């Protein structure tokens, strides 16, 4: 249950970071941070490839995040069986309020 929430949260976070509508803002920031490095030169020469790859990563991570967050709970619908030797106590609400 906890792992399911963690992995769906990570997938949704990745999808938010690689969202195509954020790329016009994040790509120049990445290029500023990488200024003067060979990776910045490569990124500026292959911007359309980077946009295509990040759009694919966005679609994949968003799909996985939504699938993982909407999976049903494994214990849903499980019936609790009473243990032998234990009495089941029922609290009556009418007696509590009529006092």
C-alpha cells in the first residue's frame, strides 16, 4: 500500500517535470545551468529530439502514475471473521442518548 503511493507519487512528479507545457521555461533554465559544457552544446543542437523524448517520458509517467494511483486496495471487500471464544459487543446508541 505504501509502496503503491510512493511509486505513483514519483511517476506523477516526473510527469510534472517533463510536461511539454513547462519545457519552454525549463529548457532555457537547464541550458543556463549547463552553460559552457559539451552537454549544453549537444542539447542546443538537438532541441527537437529532447522535446520529443521528454514528451514521451511525460506521457508514459503520467499514464503509469494514474494507473498505479487508481489500483484498488488489495484488502478491499475482505470479510472479518469473528474469533472463537470472544464475545461481540454491540453498543446501542439509543441507550446512550436516552440517559
